[in-house]
């Protein structure tokens, strides 16, 4: 069974079907020609931005490699170009999950057509069928730093403040314009009424002159008095209208002055808020720098904890093996103690029997003949009796060894407890980091 690779198209790629290829030999990646056509089992693509012999992909010594073979538009791994145009790149190791790109997008100005490049996600499998080591860069968006988030928040807040201030100013201006329009309308009405009154007076004077000849003095005097009364009424009405318009104008001016003072106060508050926001921004930047430093320290500590956990895992395995060996040794010693205890009991019983026989012979005063005296051979044929002192000494030594084994066992258990607590602490730190 040979190594395999799967090329899956991405959204920004020139369209192609997913390719599953074997890597028994170096795999050629290139543009389709008459002799080599695209298929699901090769890396030939119907794409104009690729060269005929664009790149090579192969598996060697447990690793996967990609090499650009003097292509015109280049080969990229995770947006990093391997070599310049028409130059062969050195073999570059790739990992499962890397994003590979063959060529770049090319625009034809005359036809206004864009030819897309090949962009694919790469999945690699070793000969034993397991997926190769995954890349940490696969499908990973560029990280958003705390500084970027703070800058975006600052811009949004400034824009909201500007919008609120502009809205307030527009509302105040609308009120001023509305009051001014009302004043202008009332003044215009007063002018119209005054013009009408003057026109009426002019017409009446002409009528008076025209009727002066036909009217006597009494009628003329009565008409003049009536006209004078009308004139006074019109004048009073005009004066009242002008007085009201002036009062409205004065009120509008006062409101404008109050609004100007309020606007100046708001501007001063805005300046103070800007200064405070600047100080807060400096503090937040310092906090962001400290946070980045602490994050780096945390990453370093996490790496050190990971390394120490691996080392301690090896130590725990060795200690477990040693503990098993010690337990087997203790079991063997207990078996020996039991066997020696049985031997001691047997030897003690034989000694008691021999003493009893000797005492019985002495009581009977039996004199054995020379031929029946026990010879050296017969004494040698008797069972070998072990001294009880020797047995007790061996038992005490074995008990001391068992005690030492128990002490070593306790030390090993304490060491295992320490390593397990350290491993749980490492797990909590990793969980806290997530």
C-alpha cells in the first residue's frame, strides 16, 4: 500500500473535481495537453495559468514534499511562494491540511476575461492509511489582535459621538429656522397689512378729492373723521403686529444665544472627553502590550508544561515497571519465608522426636551391641536438620528486606501521586488556556 493525497477545491479556485492520487512515484502537477488529460486519479488540470510541468509531489522517509519545477506563475503553500518565476524551488515539506495554490489569477485586457488559478486543500495519508501530521495553518483565519479590536471600538465610538452631536446641532438649527420662519412670516404679514392700509388711505384720499366738489362741508367733515378713525385703527393693528413680531424676534435671539452658550459648553465637554479618551487609549494600549507579553509567557509555560508532562510520563512508566518488579520480588520473598517457616517447623519436630527417643533409651538402660551401634553412614542417612538459629537469622533478614521493599513501595507510590497531581495541574492549565 502506498501513500495517498487528496486535493479538494476551495471557493476561490478555478473549478475542478476532487482528486485522489497515489504517491508510489513522484506525482507531476501541470496543465492538460493532448497526451495527458485531466482525471480524478491524476493532478492534471484544465487551467491556462499552469505550466505543463508545474510542480512535483512525492512521499519519502515518512514525509511529503512539494517542489516547483520552473513554473511561470509559481507555486504557493499557505500563501507563501516557493520560488521566483521560471526558477526551480528546493523540496519543501508539506503537511495534511495545508492550502496549496498553483499559479495566480491572470486577466486578459483585450478580452476582459480573468483566468483563475488552482487553489486546493491538501489531505495526506501515509502508507498505513493514517492521516499525516496536520498543519496548524490549515483553514486558519489571520488572528485578530487586541489592538485591532480596540482601534475598531474607538472608531465606532467616535463616529457615534459625532453622529449624536450632529443630530443635536441639526435639531437646534431646525428649531431656530422654524422660529425665524415664523417671525419672518408674521413680519411679512404686518408689511402686507401696512401696504394694504396705505393703499386704502390713498384710495380714500382720492375719493375724497373726487367727492370734495360734490359733497358739502358737513358730509366731508364726517367722512374725514370716519377715515381718520379707520386710519387710527389700522395703525394700532399694525403697531400691535409689529410689537408682537419684535417680541418674537427678541425671544428667538435669546434662544439662539442660549443655544450658542449650550453648544460652547458641549464643545468644551467634548474636548475634555476626547482628552480623557486619549488617556484611556494610552492605558488600554499599555494593557494590550502587557496582555500580549503575558500571553507569550503563558504559551512558553504551556510548552514547558507539555514537555515536562512527557518527561514525567516516561518516569511514571519506569516507576510503574519498577513497582511491578518490586511487588514480584516481595511475593517471591514471602514465598521463601513460607517455605523456610515450613522447614523450620519440620526440623523442630524431628529434633523433638530425636530427643524423646534418646531419653527413652536412657530410661531403659539399653546397651546396644557394637554391631548395632549407629555408624557414620547411618547418621549420614538421617535427614539434614536445619538449625533454628540459622532459620531465625534468615527470617529476620528476609523481614528486613520486606520492610525495605515496603519503604521503596511507599516512595514509589508517593512519587506516582506527585506526578499524577502535576499531570492534573497541567490539564487544568490547558483547559484554562482554551
